[in-house]
């Protein structure tokens, strides 16, 4: 039978409207699930259980081309206002709500069942067939400009509540040794351009020129001291951090920040040599207090 829009009509005058490419086959799909009590429309299922199968008839409202199905179905739904359709928009699940009981059942039923394609490997023969089937067909995205999601989110501020939630969800999480090795291997050998390095350096200097930024750097330095000398990478990083802070100390802005922080001693490099590197905490030093709350 041709494609079109159909209705399942109950003897009480209430009805369910749907559409299908093959109308006769669709009626054959509805009846078994209604007999099993598993129809997706709970309204239609309850009426079927109450009045029985003999109280319902299947009728074709209009035949149409497949590409017109959704529009014509919506037109019939707007006209007849079917009582047994939960979703009021054709071709959509909008309006269908699962109860907590149903959610729990779905969760229990799917628990332990991975996705159908998870872990499956496609054979070379299948790959060849897929490639041959797509050869010569135009790419659906060819010539289309992809949306710039980065530009859309630029300037978007995350609320403190959301930040706290993200922090709480990630607290205590640790990457496995295998994942860490993969991350390290993926970044190894990637060379930053001089322009990129200059931008990162400028951004870090601006950060270090604030009391908060400097306090954060002191904390990082304290953390680095825990791994001092254990690996060549840690040793090199520690030296680099110390040099960056010492370079900052040579600038008027750096000395001003240091003075505002209330350090007794004179220079940031003196703080690094006298306190951080030797693990000494000066109770009169505000920076030491910030680094050791």
C-alpha cells in the first residue's frame, strides 16, 4: 500500500493519528505491541485494554508522497485533535514524559549492556564495501561553513555555582597511568610558534603582576619542590619557574606587587631563595602565609 496518514479509531470516537511509508505494514506493527500491552502511547494502550481489540478499526485518512508525510500528519492532528496521541507535534517526541518508575526500569534494563557498536571492529571487507558505496556521492557538508562554536561561547561567563559543581565532580579523579602516557605521547613533539610563545608569556606576566597571580605561582613553586630533582623534567621546570619569577622581580610592576603583598625582605628572588627553596615559612611574610594556609 502507498504511504500516507492513518487513524486508529475507537468505538467511543477517540482516535490516534500516525503516518507511514507503508500504511498496511504500520498497522501490522501497532497490533502486536498493543496485544502485549507495550504500546508507546499509554492513552491508546489503556483504551485497548479497556474496550478490547474488536472496538478499534484502522482507517486511511490520506495517501501522499513520503516527503509530505510529516506536514500532512500535522495538518490532520491540528484538525481532529486526536485524544490518544501524547506528542502533539508530528515526527517529534515533544510532550512525552517518562515517570520516575519508567526511568528506573529503563536504567535497570540497559545496565550492563554496552552500545551495539562498542568494541566491534569493522573488517577490511566491510570497509571496502562502505568506501565503494559512498564513492562518487557528494559530501553533505561540502561547501557548507561549519558553525563557529568557539566564537559563540566567547565572552560567556560561567557562574560560581557551576564552577563549584564542576570542581566537585572532578575532585578526587585521577587519570590512570595508561591515560597519562597517552596524553604525554599526544603532546610530545608539538612545537609552539614564537608568536604563540610570546602570547603565552605576555598573558602569564599580566597574571603574575597581581597579588593573586603571584600567590598562585608561589603555591606552584611549593608543589614543584616536592618533586625537586626526582626527574629531569621536574628539575628543569623548577628552574624555569624560578627564573620567570626572578625576571618579574626586576620590573617596577613586579616590585610594586611584591611591596603590596607585604613581604619583608626586598626582592621576590630573595623570597624564592630564602623561603621556598629551603622550605622555610616566615610568619611575618604575607606571601608565605598565602602559600601555606
